[in-house]
C-alpha cells in the first residue's frame, strides 16, 4: 500500500543524517580531533545509520576471542536472508 509523503520523509531524514555526519567530520578537521561535541554527533550518526542492522547483543565478543555471538536469532535470520537473497 502506498503511503503518501513517506518516501519524501525518509529521503529528507537520510539527507539530514548524512549532512550531520559531514558536518561532524568537517568540524573535527576545523576544531581538532578531540572535540567532544563532534564525537557525540559522529556517534549519533553512526548509531542511527540504517545500514548498521546488528544490535550490540549480536556483536558481543565473549572472552576476547575475536568472534561474535553466532547463535542469536538476529544472526541466524541474517544468514538465512543472505542465502535466500
């Protein structure tokens, strides 16, 4: 079902998110790498990036082995989608 203006809103939000990331990068260049505000904005942009679809739970590294938690529903569905898609 087509929802009017949803695509426009998503496109606008994506453009705003990318502009925030660019602003944070340029701000870090101008103000120095240790600026806490620019680091916070950069972290916010990364946390709201729709391409980062894995939760922290699926990325936990038990025992510092360099491996992620494989047997979560999120990871299993992701692997299934990669095989089918």
